């Protein structure tokens, strides 16, 4: 099927099978490999993207169902080469090690801080509860959420 | 971990969707897809066609004196945010906050969860506890199914193949009624190992009705009338009518213990609210 995807402010025309997951369309058809694919059944959160601003699992959407939405991937968070607040806080707080889960955390937290700009530590933990990280023990990610909220 | 090939249809009218569904015995309806797409990816389901109903509207939350109607495309998150829905039936918001993670709730639909008929899910049990209904449409007309008649077995509803669920109805909470829901899961957002929702009604300082609904315990969501049973005995009383299942997540005996504890807790919480 020929479809149009609106991703990070640009319009892309791609020809995909209906079974193409949005995560795979982003990575393989649009070559936006910042979105990572972990579990592919909605548990790990690595593939989380913003769909009309709301975090959703791109592995749990079909590309052919995503044509009506404005999609933001991790590549769309930095503006003019400047890291976003959330990205800068991750860098500063050492909120990542291997980086595999990071794109999903960044998109989730970007929306989370928009909805709750000054979370408590408990709210910060809750914000990231749907994303798995195997390296950091989460402490530095929580610190990054709180740091990003300050800036 | 990739779906098997299927045809894809994105109709713009309900009639078109119903025609297509009736014409293909192996077609499936796609709403939020948060349960269906994992099944496709794991190849536990391989429909010949997906009928994506996201273009059909059906996204209204409407209120009447007797309750709240929820369209088939209302996302869990939207219903959770609705202050009016929480006022009409407070158990909705309380239970929705236990449904997976917020990211899943942003896409998943409440009606989809209800007709997906997973006995581990919160909203089917809530619909059963509250005595709600689901309205379904087919080419030949529509009908309303009472929650108690909706579940035939594990992951099996009583919808016919050619029917699409268009809305669910949850009754208003009556004065003098309190509700509560609690579950135990290994991590917040996981499916519960055991979950219980309760509704208690009082009149003139006496409990006149006490009921509990169980999810992730038996093969279907199960409601038990506990009116008149002392709260300390309520879990044991409920277990006489339940058949807790063993699986890789929990043994039947552990589930039974969770039933005892959660039953007492939710009945107490619902009772406190009813008397408040």
C-alpha cells in the first residue's frame, strides 16, 4: 500500500505491506533508526514515539494506521542541533549507558514533563514505569527527569 | 515476531465495515490494537483481513441520568481523564489507572478491552460488577448484550463473528453505594496475578448489597454476591465459587491467598466509601 507518514515535520511517501509495524516503517523505510525495537510486544517501551504528542508504542501500531497522525521520533526532539532539555539532562545525569532503551525514555519523558512540568520523585518514577532499562538501575534516569524539569 | 500477511481495509462508514466483516469469516476488527497486534506479531492470530475501525468516529463519551456510554474508539486514557465519567461512575477512573501503562492506555480502547474478553483484564470485570452492557452491530441490526452474558470462556466473548461492538454502557453509581478495586501484580502495569473489584450498598446504616468481581482468577471475569457474609470470611466464601487457575505467574494456592486478602480489603474500602 502507498501511504503518507508525517514524521518530525516532514511528509514521507512509502510503499509498505499492511503488516508493516510502524516501528519497522520508521526504521527500515524511513531510515530513522533512532527508534529502537526491543520486545516487539509492547512491554519494553524502547520503540515509544509521540503520536500527535502522546507517547505510544510504535511496535503496537501498523504503519498503515498511522497516516492521520503527526509522529515525533527521538530524531525530532533536538532542535537545530541543540539537545532538548530532556536529552541534555540525560547527558548530564548519566541517564544512559548502552543507550538501547533511551529513545523510548526520551519520548515518554518529553510528553510526561509537558503534562506535569514539576513532578515529584515519585511522579518521575511513575512517569517512566512503562519503560525498561537494563543498565542504569533507573536512579540516574529519575535524576534526569527531575533535572529536565528544573531547566 | 512479525505479523503474517493480511489484507487491510480502513472503512469510512460502519456499514462498510460490517459488510466486509460479514464477507470474510477470518477477518478481524482493529481498534486500539494493544492486544491484537502482539497476538499478530507472535503469530497467535493470523487473520486474512484487518478492518481498521479508527476512521469511524465512535469516539464519544455521552452521559445520561442512568449512566455513561462509551464509544468503541474512546481510548482508556481519554476515559480516565474525563471528570464527568469519574463523577457518574467513580470506579471507572480507579480501575483504568490499573490498566497497563499510560502509554498503552493512550492507544488502547476500553470497549476493545471489554470484547477482547481477557479474564486477566480489569475492565471486563468492572463491567460485570456494575451490570453494564455492550451494544453490537451487524449487517442485520444491532443488539445489546448484558455483561453477565458477554463472556463464554477464556478470550472468548459471545459476539458473533459479523458483529462489531460500537459502545459500552456503565450504570451511574447510586447514592449509598461505594466501590473499590485492587490488584496484585509483579510490577505496576503488568497483568494482575489476582484482582478484585467490589461494590457495597448501604441503607439505614445497614449493608443491603455486597458484591465482588474477580479478574485474573478464573477463566472468565466472575461476580460473587457476598451480601450478609462477615468480611473476615468473605474471601473464603468467594473461593467456594471460584476455581483459581495455576499458570507460570502464580500457583492456584497463591491466587487463593490473594483472593482472601484482596476480598477483605476491597470490601472494607467499598464499605467505608458507602458509609462516607
